[in-house]
C-alpha cells in the first residue's frame, strides 16, 4: 500500500521513507484497538495497520536508535554529540492552512482508533500526541498521556513543575481554562523536540534546528498555534479533575492512579484519510523518546567537569534510570565529578557507571568487564540515600530512592595493570 505524502518533514513522509527502505511492515487484517494492536505490534519494528476499526494506525516508527537516527538524518554513533551541539533557535513561521484542516467536525473520540494497550488500563490512551498550550503570550509543547473519558473529554497527566503545569496554574489563578491543541501524527523530529527538556517556549525552534528547516505553525480558533499533523484536537484544560490510570509506563509496570485535570474538547480536525500514531507504553519508541533526549543533557553537564567521549542510557535500565558515561580520564577525581553532574542533569537517574574510553558502552559484556576489573566496592561507589528520584521507579517510596554512582575507571598511577593485552596481528 503506497502512502500518499503531504507537507515536507511530516509523519507520513517518514512512513513513506520507511516503506521505501523496506523497514515498514504492513498488516491489512481487521484488528481491534482494544489489546489486539498491542499484541500484534509488541516487539516488532515499524508497523502500519490499515484496518483498526476502519482506520490506519502506525506504531514503533522510532523504536530503535537506528530509526531515531534515521529521522534525524545522522548515524547512530553520532547521536549524542550531534544532539549536544544543536542549538535552540531554528526558524518558526506561521502559515494559514494545513492538510489537517481537510475534515473539521465536532469532537468525537470514538471516531479515532485510540488504543487500549493493556488489560487493567484506566481506558483508551492517546500516547503520541504533542500537547500545545498557550497562555498570556507564552507557549509550550510537550508530550502528555491522555486517557479517554468520553467522546469529548480527556484526563491529562500533568507533572507538577513542568511547563504545561505552570501554564495551567497561571490560567487557573486567573479563573480561566488553559487553551490547548493536541496534535497526533507529527513530524518525528518535532515529536523528539517536544520530548526534550529545552528552555521555555523553545520546543518548536529546537525542532527547526534539529530539522534544519523551518517549523510551520497554524493558529487555531482558541488562540493556540499547532504544527502540521494527521489529527488535531482543540480544547481547554479545565479545573475539573478525574481519576487518571492505571497506565503502564516506561518500566512496563503500572503507574499510580491520580486525580488529574480534565480536557474539554471543542473541535476535531483531520486529514481526509488520517494515519493515527499509536505509541506503545514501555515499548522501544516510548523509551527512545523519553530517554535519549537526556543523553545530550548528561553529556553537556559532564563535559564541564571532565573529558567526556560518549553517554548512553542503557536498554536494561529502561533507557531512563541507568546511565553509562565514557570518559578520557585525566585526574582521579574525574569520575566522581561526572557522577554528580549526571545526577544533576537527569533528576530521575538512579545509577551511573563511569568507564574509560577503551570500554565499548554499547556492549554489556564490556561494561561488566569494567565493573569486574576496575571497580572496588569500598572505594569506588558514590551513594546518595533518601533523595528525590522518580515515582516511576517501583522501588521508590513516593519518588524517594537511593542513587548510586560507580567509578569503573582504571587507576592512573598503575595503568599497566588495567590495559587489556591482545594478540598481535600478523605482519
């Protein structure tokens, strides 16, 4: 099935690229949005369902480092250094129209293939949407999980202190609802930018810098400017609250049920034949978008205190809780400084491992070798008990945990003891 493309740098353009390169699997069977899509897509690469209750639905399009690097137009080994070098000031411009304006209707979420991912979920969830909020001249774009309550209401998980929550509080303090637009099926580069911690109001300009081309925004009736997408929902975050959850988060375990704000939808727009983007909770795409954006933040922070070569948030650590920082060690204090810098850069980080430049950070056997031969438990561990971590960590108590850093670097005064000896090649 060919994919009709639209504006440059779009969701369906990326799907067309995947299809052209033989990376997109297609499923033409009738599939239920309740549990069945998850069952068919789990552990798969990019996949496009053509009949989810009569709708198209794509998943796993950024589920590996290779796919994310493809979207960014770089090679996977260059990911961290590339992202660390990109600024936040790309061009953003307003335009008058977009393909998502082809079909404008009253909001009716039952007309979209919104997925129920796991048994026990609080309801169907929109998981890939960029939620744009705008209030008193300030704008923010962020990815939030959205639980369907009925045909025109959603419960939105807002993390206290984050930018959307700040705008929401400002609106509530004025006795107003916060205008929002929910964009589903956006350019993957823009989705990456909206998943990244950037300075306030810089998400779209950061996306433009990543893309190397302007980001176009369309101003909607509620005053919110939204990027090109397959589907756009228009509405307001209200003072009303509703139970949100359970929801399977990045660890593959269920997050808490909380009382969260309710979004009242006032409009719905879509392309004539929209492709819905489903993002599997705890799947590869979730981990890439939630974890990888922290790697350049750690890289930049640690580079202020040591000579950093690379950073990775490991697969086994859910691409979120465990960092490995590779350094070219110059002093015995470097590793400990890097550990503290990493914890400062990523507040949810739980464990940090610092290794030398001869260790392959993408090879778990090499990492274990570094721990086995270069770390000593009584002198090389940094332990911070009872500190703020992440509520997503099942071992934490209300987000309070213990953080551990490990220095698995060779001692500079006796490097000969740590250098690996390999057979000489012939000739």
